[in-house]
């Protein structure tokens, strides 16, 4: 099997943007094999000189994010490529009709029964005694992710990551409380367990213990971790590249198979639009408070009670550039395990091209209403071409 090529041509360094509206933040959704799109997004940012100051990820987004934040900029693309070359499987996507469907089916069967050597392998503890057997939480999963632990240890320099040159935040959910928890290297050192926990999607992958508590993949609670940046304190103006792998909207399904696929889209898009709308309302109120504060007489503004109320206001701006992964021909409910070399290459290239178009447009340069704190800029995805 040949190595993956990005399809974007040789890397070319470009002059960085002279003016930005704030810190550059990369927000990466979960979605298994669909995460190849995120690598294309990062490649375009890297070539444009826009290295993220903060990466927030869940599941595959946490893995990609850890590789980015856990390496110097000049090594990040090669490390990402090494990871995706390692998980790529041969076959699929070049044929058509029944032959292609058979290839796709065969690939799904191979991954389901054999796993991916650098990522996960079947766990006899789950397959042999049966799903009702009491094996303990740490072993209650269909696969072992020990290979992923070894892969991350090779590709992520956790000493470098914890020097906080780039902030990393990974999303998890507590198995016991059911509450979302974000771990960030700004507050405490991160290690491989934090990334593993964020990618521990049940019942496929086992939970991971952190500080004596078991955690699962944060994507089962919120797969689009935008709230981590929008609720952050102290608040900073930001240019946010939000990479979304599951479409919130889509065509009406007309078969049970399509219904099952559409159900997953709705589940894992995690109501990103409603989250954004709520945050826009909150941010607007913060800006209103700031503007109202200007009308309070100076003699009263210094009072403790007034200062406390004015503390709810802010003047930060958030420019959110939404990048949506495309729907490939033949996409179905198994697309998140489409680790075919061709599928990875097409998504990687699509992410690169979509981001290049966004950077050329640079919508954050458009004037923003002083009362509006959040501006959302959507990029229509390109239609991926055939594999090289």
C-alpha cells in the first residue's frame, strides 16, 4: 500500500497575515476517519503562517490536536502524515457499482474483526465471554487501544506540549457523573491518558482513568467543543477555525439505511448551530453591558456593586470560520471507519482546499457591529476529486 499524499502539491511558506482579530484557535470535532479533513485544514493554515495558539479537540480531534500541539511547527505535518499513513487501509473507493460496494463491505469487515494495528485491536475479554459478562469497566470494550497509546508516545512530545508553546484542550465526559470535562495544559500538565480518554468512544474503546476517575470520549456529550473557547476566562478576542465533520443539515432519507446514517449526522453534529446562537446571545448581552457602562456617571462607576455588575460586560470579538467536511460519493453510516487510503487522501485534500479559499477571502476583515460579539463565516465545501 502506498503512502498517503495530500494532493495539495509541495508545501510553500507564505507571509503571515499582518492583522488578525485575535488569537488563532483551531477547534476539531470527533469523527474517526473523517478527521483526515482536519489535517488538510491545518496544512493550509501552516503554509499561510497561521499556527494556532490554541487547539481544542475531541476524539480524533484530540489526537490530531495533540500531534499539532505536541511538536514544533516544522515537525507537525510530518508527524500527522505518519499517524494517518499508519491507520490507512488499502482497497476501496476506486471502483464503482457493486464492485465498490463489495470492497467497502470487505474493508469494514476487516477493520471490525482485525482492527488497525497502530490504533486498536480486538479485545478477547469482550468478544469471548459475551457482552453481559462482568469484566470490569477498564475491560468493558470491544477493542484494546494499547496500540494507540504506543503510537501517541512516538508522535507526541509531551514535554514540549507542556511547555505551553501551544495551548491544548481535550474534551472528555465522566463515566460516573455524565458531565463534560475539559483538560488543558494551561491549568495542569497533560499526558497520554488525557488524549486517550478523549478518544475512548464506548463501547468500542475502554474508558481511561484520570485522577482516579474513569472518562470516555467527550463526543458522546458534546462533539463540537466550541464552548471551551467561548466560555473561557479571561476572555480574549479570537479567530476560530471550527472544523466540523458531521453535517447538521442534510437531504431527507428514503431508506432505513439512510435513516440510520442521517441519525448519526444529527447525533454527532452536536447542535453546533444552537450552541453558536446561544453564545451569540450571551456575547451580545456582554457587549450591551459594556456600552451601558459608558453611560454611568464616573462618580458612581467606582462603587463595588457597580463594578461587580460591569464585570459581566466585555468587548472581545469572536470570528468563527466554519469549515465543513464534504460528503463523499457512497458515504454511509460507516464513513467514520473509512480508513481507505483514497478516502483519507480525498478528505485531506478537501480540507486543504476549503481552508485555502477561506484564507483568500479572509472574512474576518469585514467590519463587525460593535454590539455583536460573534461573527460566523461559513465556507461552502469543495467537491473532492478522484484519488491520485
